[in-house]
C-alpha cells in the first residue's frame, strides 16, 4: 500500500471525536497522554490563553480525534475554562464526552457529570484513580452506577494506562449508538423551580428561542441560574428575553421569600441531592479495612461529628478549655504578678522620685507588666488550640458550624477566619481577615471579614480577664465562655444583617474535605504555641511599649499649674504639723497624694480628651480614665489594659488594697458590675485596631474598612449604653 493509498484509506474511515472532560486533577492529562502518546498537538483556544490539546489515534475501523478539555468543576459561566469547555461541546458537538472522575471523591466529581446529563450530550464515565480507591479499600459497584446514571462506566488507572483500551472501545461504541443525538436529562429541582422551568420551556419552544444551539429546558435553567453568557446572548431577542426574565424574577422572589436562598443555590442543592441519592444505593462499598488512620478517622468522626452529639461535645471541649486555662494559669500568673510588683518596688526605691521614676514605674513597668502578666494564660490557651488544630479537630468544628453559618449568610469556610480571629479565644483578627481569602464568593468573604474582628482576640482577652477577675471572680470560666458565645452571636447577627442589606446575594454550595485525625507531636504543639505566645510578647515589647510611653506622656503633661501644686504641698504641711497620731497622719497624706494624682491626670492631655468624651461616654458608665484606655485601644487592644495599669497607678486609690490592678478597679467606687459588663461588650465590639483596619482595607476596600470602624463603634456603644442603663436601673 502506498502512502497515498494509506492516507485515502484513513480518510475513508469514519471519524469519532472524543472530548475528555473532568475536574482539575482528575487525571485527564495523564489519561490523554497514555492514550495518544506522542501524537498530540497543543495550541490555544482562539483569543484566550486556555490551552487546547488534541491528539489522534488510528484504530482498525475508526479514526479517533481526542480533545483534552480544560479542567472544570461545573459548566456554569463563572470562569473562562468553564465557558471554553461548554462552548466546545455546543459548537463542535463531539460524538462523546469521556468524563474522568476521581473514584476516591465520587460525590464531588459527579457534579460535573450531572451537568453533562442536563445538557444531553452522550457521556461515558471513567472512574479514574482506581488504584488509590483500592488502596483505601473502596470498591465501586459500577454496574449499578451505570444503571442509575444511564451511561457506561469504565474503571481506569491513568498512571499506568490500565483500562484505557476498554474506555476507548466503550466510548466509540456508545458514540455510534447515540449517533450525535442529544437527550437532555430532566432533573426535578422542586416544585417552584420546576414550574418556572416548564413555563419558560414552553415559551422557548414556541418561539424557537436559541434552540438551534441549546436544548430548550437547558436555556431556561441557565436563565434561572443567572448565567451571564446565555442572558447576554438572549438579549438580542428582547421580547422573549423579557418574558423569561420576568418569570425568573418572580421565581427568585418566591424562593427568597420561602426558602431564603436564590434559585441557583436551590438548583445546586438538588444536583447534590441527586448525587447523594444515587450514591446512597450502596454504590461505594468499603471492602477491605481501610488504612489504619483513615479507619480510625471514620470511626472517630461517626461520633465526634455526629449530628446531635457532635455540637454538644464541641461546646463541652471548648468550655473545658477555659476551665483548664484558668485553673492551671492562675498559678504562674500569681508568680508574674509578684515579680512585677517586686520590680516596681525596686525601681521606686532605686530611682529618685520625679519624672524618670514615674516614666519607668507608671509608664513602662505597670504598662508592659499589665500585658505580660497574661502571658501564662495565653500560652496555655494557645497550647490547647494548637492541639485541637494539629489533631484535625478544628476542621471538624468548621464543618459542624457550617450548618449554622449558612443560616446567617456565611459559609463553612467562614469558621476558620472566625476561629483564627479568636473565635475560640486568643487569636488575632489580622491573620483572621487574611484567611477570608479561602472564601470563593466575594459577598460571603466580605461578610466574614467585617464580622471576624468581633471575636475575642488575644489582645482583648486580658481586658476581659481583668474585669472578670475584678467583678465576677466566682464565675471566671463561665464568664469567659459567655463572652465568647456572645461574640459569636453578635458576629452572626451582624453578618445576617449585612447579608440582607448592604451585601445581599447568593451563597456558594459548600464542599469541605475533612483531614484525617492525627496525634499531634509535642514538638509541633510547642512550636505553634511558642510562635503565637512570642508574637504576643514581642508586641508587648515593641508597639505596646511605645504606645505605653506615649500615653504615659499624654497622661503626665501638661503639668498641674504651680499654684495647685503648692496648694497640695500646703495641705500636706498642715497635716504633718497638726496630726500627731502617725497612722492617721499617714492616711491623710495618702488621701492628699491621691487627690493630687487625680488632679494632675485629669489636667493632662489624655485626661482632657477623656474628660471631653465623658458627657457621651457616661451613658455607658465610662469615666474619663476608661475613655483614655479605650481611645488608646484603637492603636492596639493590648493598650487598654496597660493604660488602665498606668491610669490607676498614677491616681492611686487605696495603697493597702491596691496590690493588683483588678483589685484596684474593684475597690474604685466609680466601678460596678454593670460598668464592667458595658466595658466588656464595648471592647468586644468597637472599632477593630488600626492594623486590622488596614488588613480589612487590603482584602476589600477602604470604604468597607471605614464602614467597619464606624459601624462597630456605634454598635458597641449602643449595646454598652443599654447594658449599663438597664442594669443600673433595674438591679443596682
Ligand atoms: P488533570 O488536572 O485532570 O489533567 O490531572 P493530571 O493528569 O495532571 O493528574 C493529576 C495528578 O494525579 C498527577 O499527579 C497524576 O500523576 C495523578 N494521577 C492521574 N491518574 C492517576 C491514577 O489513575 N492513579 C493515581 N494514583 N494517580 C493518578
Ligand atoms: Mg491537565
């Protein structure tokens, strides 16, 4: 046979065009290479950078052209890849689509298959990665799966080419059988959607609206899914398009009213529902025992993520964490308190009275000491959080919370930013806000990053601990737990609020993979704990030190006018000369010193700012000293405690009882339980610290960062006022 003859023969053979489709990483390219070998051609789809790969194989009675489509999770119009894949199928009408799915992740991968069925194109399913599936002890009842899906199913291992011959044979046979006739699968999406689909389909059929290119029901479906490409294409036939859009709007409104989710989310839910109902029929058989770790994971999950028991256990674990933190943490905290008291005393003795002494004792030691005193508690809490994270339990927490988060317009992936921000206690909103990048839908991302700063971050914790120790000392763990719970409730309510007002929009269907449980290594836990604790200490030594010194200066200058100073000096002289009883004299002197301290603090710059704010802040029970701390807290929340330390050591109360900051506050007459509660709530909710605001602006825009600053402060103040006013009126 001459070359020309061979060519003629080749051309005379029937041609079969096979498109390879599948999720990214399903093994498409590997299979494509295994089948075509070197006979391939790589180019681009016209005008865009999506790669187009073609190959050929020459079989006895047919000539096969194979196209490797871009990897996609669905056939919507969200990405270029999805559009390319879809338009290729519609424009070039391949004889058959070979959908490659990862057999170890059937549920997720079948989502794309369902969409091929909806389009009606003939499909053969390749269960790839069968080697991995077998290793995991999985067997797939492919006969039953094939019956239920009404398409051939072939097992393959793309890596070693196993099953590729059978796959091609089955694909060619199926292509000939179907003979380019598309038979779209009608899926029921529930009565509301189905009714709309029927009505729209009728209009589309009657008017032959784009039916040359697409199946009628599919066009209707795409209108309901708000598919931009189809809607734009349909735009040219305005009259029909308008009628369709009207039905879509009605349906959407109805869905939002009754189920509170838009049609496209309902459609996605029903697709997953269909997959689940198929897989439930014993399609996946756990044959051999799984690898030990996976087996243990499955067994543990049966009980740790149990629908009813899981959440109860989760709350118990988190509550237990607070209990342990406080009971164990109290011991080293006592040591540190004594240490700082000793340093403070020594410094007072060594440095002569004056500004330097005041700066070192009041500014630096009390300020930074107030923050460092909490290191043991924070380290213990981080230790437990690291354990939960490294063991894989934290991912389960996110998984369980997904059910709740959805109700509030958030997403399962919102749980991580919340937890990182301190949702379990002691995080930081800066990495929390950055972690919102994992959220695919911009609206859910925005809602998450706006509410993550409500969480009790590591810097707010000392404030709560201080106030709780001062006013609720019998119920410390319970109070801390309630504060955390309250933070979540507020975050969710605000998320719901913004998701139903300023950032309304659809939610994304959730798929989350749960990592296997691991016994964390001691080394890993210690490294993680140390990293976070060190970050906290470093901040105390840098930013907080600087802000402490600045605030100390603002709280010291301008000085009390000489006239007032001499007035106090005179009072002291009078006391020294007239009182003979030494105890009485000492008490009187202390009282005079305190009044002088108070007067100079009030006269200082910070005191003036705090006083200027008092007419407003007093509604929430905050006096000018609290105001100083709260304004400073905008720079960094840690500063609140350090400023308290400074403010209460500058203007002394009762030196006998004033051995710790919390007892100083507890013995101050201007404080009561409700002031403390109002302050806790305000600190929890008010403007995020500067660094967080910058991070928010980077992840969204300055507009939203600014919104959060104003909105949160107003919300916090409103709540604080209500608590203080109602509390003091009803119970005091
Ligand atoms: P694509 O994104 O769908 O093109 O996927 P690739 O062909 O690039 O494959 C993704 C990864 O899965 C690669 O590391 C492959 O080596 C691997 N892989 C592909 N097929 C199989 C298989 O059947 N078994 C196993 N164990 N790995 C596979
Ligand atoms: Mg590839």
